C-alpha cells in the first residue's frame, strides 16, 4: 500500500507531519492492506492567511484493487483535526464497502 502526501501552498508539509499521517493511516487501515493499492492525502488551508472557522481541509483518496477510488473530505479548525475526521470517515466507508462484497 503506497501512501502519497500532498499539501497546498498554504500548509507547510513538514516531514514529521507526513510521517505521523502515514503511520496513522497504516495503523488504522492495516486490515484493508491487501485490498488497497494506493492512498493519497491532500491537506489544505482554504482561506490562506485569512482567519476562518473550519478552513483546514483534509481529503483522503483510497484506491482499492478492482474498484473505483473512494474519496472523503473533512473540514476542521486544524489540519490534525481535519485528518482525524477524514480518517474516521474513510475507515467507516471502507468497512462498509468491503463488507458488502462478502458472500453471505
């Protein structure tokens, strides 16, 4: 499972943040590892230098093998909170998607 981390010009892409987000994704989505080919994380500040509530955005795109990409987005007041919310959403979405594929 390959993880790609992207930021817009308004968010500093610290190596430490990238390492943290990657480790959290690997830990939280470990049970789907053989079903996922790639994960892309896009982090941005939609208001740039201006103040705004919930202006930090985290988009997580997961590319499951033999399925269409699955995308979730979360807005929050910090990048970390936006990432946590998006991670919870993608975990729930993947659980639902893969549970539907099981033969009953």
